């Protein structure tokens, strides 16, 4: 069977899977940059549909945030470094712009998150094979997080991706769509992700994953009574899990918990720097950050046995890069996206005929909201870098895409 123009029907799907595999397997390669740029080019080519997708408060706020980042070249502490980081970030930003145009149906949004979870989990499984082969079963749980080279640059990064994939598999299970064989594969994927989280022993991702799993029913369940029951159960279960966390992961008893493994030093330093330029910040990018931290003529760098490449906090990174203006634009943009997602979920729920349909109507937006919240809450205590950064804006684009399909606006654009 062929499409118009002689292309077999399976070609677009095969190309999409190939591109996704390259994206999630090696997110920093030049091939990935080309894929992201190509997706961005598709969005620009279909500029009318792209404009419709982003013609809302989210697009306005983040558009102004991008303009503010570009304007920061005028006052950046390291203009050349900011310019270089802006150029490096451009393909990802353009690809995020095109996501609502590419995944313009609920089925495609589901396909995007599930295919990504499958491919990332496959990559994590290969890393587990490497870990157990090199360390053996007896040492894997003790020393896996110290085994170089790291997948995705750091155990926290790969652990975060394991948590995101586990959320996707759990949500896909709840759809009831997979058949018996599909449920076995979902169980296998979920088990691999949970094993990876345990083996890598990354405290932040483990803690935020537990919070995300407890919060997911609160977002998913329709009706305030069910949510109240879920909230009470979540608090009780969370209190119990908090007591056993040090037994599950002995690193929660480590002395580095006192100052968050010396993150407190850079956090206090960033606040001191931000107080000197509270409105505009020090310019976009990690290069401007490093130069401001270590070469500021009036503020001595923090004393630490290692060099900080970023603020170890997404939110503090916004503060030091763009000041109060940049932080407000991006922070309000995330808030506007969550509000939009919630309103569209309520609209989809009202169109459902029974309780089960209402639950399923909320499932995809609840997954997208939980996934974004997973990263943003993690961003309080660390910087979502490398592949997490791709996932952060990929999920944002998918969330916006889903709201368009519910509103029916994408169907009116040709």
C-alpha cells in the first residue's frame, strides 16, 4: 500500500521512530541537532498552524521570555558565551514550537509519549546490562552511581528519565487499551524503570518520583470527594514511605543530606549575585553563569571542591539568567499552561457519558501535567539538563497540542 507520491504508508512511521530513537539514545549528537532543526523548519513552513497553536497566554509569555533572553546579549556578563548558548538552544526551541503542529491529534500525543518511553527504557535497560556486567550483582546496588562513563551525563539525569517512563507505563496501563501481551510488556518496562531508579540510588529523582506517584491520583480522579480521599491516602502513604526511605536507599542517611551535597553553597551565592542585578540578571546560558560566579570582580566565588557548571536549580537559573523579568515570564508561562491544560481537561470530562469515560478523558492531561510537574519540582533542587531539558519542553509542546485537539482549533486550520 502506498501514499500519494509513491511513498509506502509505513515510511513516515519508520522515519519517526528512527528520529525518536536517535533523539533519546544520544540527545547531544549532531544528528539530533539536525532532527530538531528539521522539526523546527517544519513548524516554520506551516507557520499558520504554528501561529494558531501558540496564539495564547503560554505562547505570549514564553515568546517574550525568548525575546528577553535575546535582549540579554546587551547586558550579559559574557556576551559571546550567551550568544553561543542561544545558538545551541535554538534547534530545541524551534522543535518545541513545532510539536503542537506535528502531534495534532490525541492519538499522536499518546503515541509520542509511549514511543519515547519505550525507546528511553530500552536505553536504560542497556545501561543496566553494562552496570551488572562490569560490577556484578553484589556490587551493582553499592557502586552503580560511581561507574563512569555516565549515561546522559549523570545518574540523576538518567534516573529522572526512568521515573518519567514509569509514569507513562503506569498511565498507559490505566487506559485499558493494551491486550494481554501488551500488559506484560508494560509490566516489564515499568519493572526495568523501577529497578534502574533503585540501582542508581539518586535521592532527588527517587523522592520526586514518589511525590509524583502520590500526586497522580489527585490530578487524575474526577470529583472533589474522590480527590479528598486520594489526598488523605497520599499523605498517610507518603508519611510511611518517608520512614522507610533510608532503608530503601542508605544515601538518605548520608551526611551530604545536611547541605544537599553542597548545593546550598551555590544557592546562597546565586542569591547574592542576583541581588546585585535583580531585574535583568546576568545573561542567558551556562557560560554567562560560570563567568559571573567565578570571575565577578566584587563577589568571591563559593568555596567548594568542585566547579559548579550551573545553579543546581532550574528556578535559580532563571533568576540569575533573566532576573525578575525572565523568571516571571517563564514561571507565568508554566502556570498558564497548567491552567489551560486543566480547563481543557474539564471540558473533555463534561463531554464524557459515564464515570469511566470521565476518568479516561482526564488520563492523558493528568499524565502530561504530572510529567511536567515531576521535572519542575525536581528543578527546585537541581537543574534539569541534557535529555531532561529535551523532555521538559517536549512535554510542554505535547500538553499544548492536546489542548488544541480538545478545543477543536487545529481542525479549523488547513
